[in-house]
């Protein structure tokens, strides 16, 4: 019999405080994020006796028989308690045991398992070793390597746009040139924009790529933006041309002094390449003034997007999608 047990979370405030201090915690595990982002989800405590050792978030399908990925929930799965009272070797061994316990529980309960783990989830061995000796490929987890980019923006605090700083100096020369060209073109940076503007430009961006977004997804995106806005968990920034035309918009989360780049979208018929760059750079400046010291650029997993985001500098950080289908 396992020394661990799972129980469903009842107290959202207690859960959100746990998320705030967990090394793997992020806005995507917050109660107030999940309730707007997805229709079906569950949050569990992993307990040893009565002591909370970890938390587990799952996004579920309509019948709640499958764990699935969702475009709006970038990371989910296991997050661990912060424990500085023991030697790291013992804490690491316990995290391994917790992961094994949870993986076995998931395998018994769900016919399909998909998780997008935090970049701070460091030990993949419990997934790799699950049913290690089985010859049946369906008994094993598949693992996909993903990357995101992290950027320290703390030096921008209270800096002006025209002041020299290391972050600007270290950026790709194309990004530097974009910012300079946008400034000369007289683009205007806006600190507040409406949800309708996000939806409209998002739709226009997807349409320009030949992607039709169904009404259900647009409705969910509207619910997410409105909900997060109402709880002061995001900032929406945009840029306009001198004639007042809105050309690009960005959405960044606000939580725990860390921000995630949720969305960026533009009007393909009006914007220049530098519009998006200028909007993101000014967003960094504004976020820093709000007390944000680190920005996760949320995914650099396609050639064009990855090259553009990494042009701002920062670290390249791996994370994993894991999956198992019965």
C-alpha cells in the first residue's frame, strides 16, 4: 500500500497559495486561471499522512475520462511543495516516488493521458521507466521535447525608452533595427486595449494564414481574456499608427512577478514587421514598471516564431509533453 494518497482540492485559496510558492507553480495552475481557460479540469492534493507534498492539475475531455492538452493551458500536471528543510537528495527521491505514485494512478483511471509539464519539472525517469519491462508499446509513455524562452527584464525598471541598457544591446540586430524604425515611424504604444480588439486581430492573423477559427474557440478566448482582466491577471498592450489604426496587440499575464506572453496578433493588411517587435519591447518596459522581473515568451517550437522570440535574447528552456494511450 502506498504511503501517498490523492484527494480533490476543496479550498481554492489554499491551493493558489501553494501554487504561488511551488517551484513548478505558474499562473496556468491557478484556480482563477483554470476556471476561465477550460470547461473541465480537476485539482488534487498529493498527501503523505496529512501533509501536502504536491499538487496535480488535469485538463479533461467532456466526459472526464481522458486527460488532454489545451491550447490555453501551457503547463499542467505535477507541482511540488517547496521544502528547504531536508537534504536535496532526500527531497529528490521523494519527488520521484510521488511521480511514480501519480503516474500509476493516472494509468488506472484514464484511458488517455496528455500532460504539458512545467520547465521546472526536472526528473522524467518515472515516465520513462513506467512499465519498463513490458514489450507492449501501449504500456509506455511517449515524450515530446518542447522549448520556451525566458527573459530577465529586471534592469528595465523605471528606464526610459531612449536609455541604453544591456537587454537592448544584447538583442538581435534585426530586433534593434525594428525598434528604431518603429520609433521613427511614429508608432504609438497603448497601455490598455479591449478584449474585442484582441479577438479581432487574433482572427485576422489566423485568417491570413488560412486558418479558420471556430466560434467555440473564439468564445472561449473571449471568456479567458475577460475573466483574467476582471481579476487583474493580464495586461493588454497595443500599437497604433499615426492615423489611429490599430496594427498589433499583445497579451501578457501578471502573477507572482513573472509574466507569460499569452498572445500576439496583428492586422496583416496594415502592419509592418516592426509593429509587433515595437509592441513587445514596449510591453517589456511597462511590465518591468509593474514589478515583473521575468518574462516567459511561451514557446519557441516553430522555425519563424522561435527565431523571432529568441531574437529578444534570454535563455532557452526545455519542457516536456508526455502522453499515453491505452
